[in-house]
C-alpha cells in the first residue's frame, strides 16, 4: 500500500505543470469540489486553517481579475474558474505558508491550473494586487491575499517532468 501511494503521489507531482491555455470546456462540479476539498484538507500550523477561498466562475469577474497584476494573470480571461486564496492574518503568523500548502494541494489535482501570485505584486492601476482583488471581490481589508489559482480544461498539457532531470545536486546530506 505505502509503495503504491508514494508512487501515485510522485506521478501526480511529475504531471503537475502550469497550464495557461484552456479549451473553454466547463469543469465538472464534482471535480471542482475535489479541488476545494484538497485545499481544505491541507496541513496548517496548529490546525488553525486561516485561509478563505473565493470561487469565481462569473465571466465578467474573471475578466476583472485578469487585470489584477502586471503580467501573469491574463489566462483568467479563458479559465473556467478561479480560486482566490485569502487568509485572516490575525489568526496565524504563518498564514503565507498555510495558504501556500493549500494552493499547492489544489494545484496537484490534475486539472489545468496556474498559480497567479498575488501577495507582494502590483496591479496596473498602481494599487497592490491585494487591494485590487479585495475591492473587486468585496473582501474585508484584514484578509490578506496569497494567490489565485486559475482552473480550466487544458488546451494542451506540457510533458511531465522527468525524474532524471531533477536537480539532485541541490540535495545535501548531513551538512550543506
């Protein structure tokens, strides 16, 4: 059992690629539900789970969100949906890490997806991406933006990563 599980997860990681081009086909509700469950099942410090997810499927709002930062968010125009990950920073001092784990878990679920960094990024209108997205989605200002996960059915899917190409020279044993 353990060997099979580890291999399945490793295989899923090899196939995880950022996908920015979508077919326009709708994501089944059951698939979206599983992506959200993966995020909600994520590990978090002291099980605080400071995250809040905003699922956006409205075409007009996806267009608005595609303008949330300089570069890198245009794929939202053609995505079936976006999951915007916020956190209540008052709940946890490691909300960035907790939200990143949730994002990574959702990103691994096999749909076409791309992580759009929001924290510490700027919108074309001069506001921070965080302020832009908070305003667009009516999010209280004490919630902090981590990122947006674009989701859609991939137009094409890049080849999986190959184990032989991993930078194993970045692994150090016992000492650096």
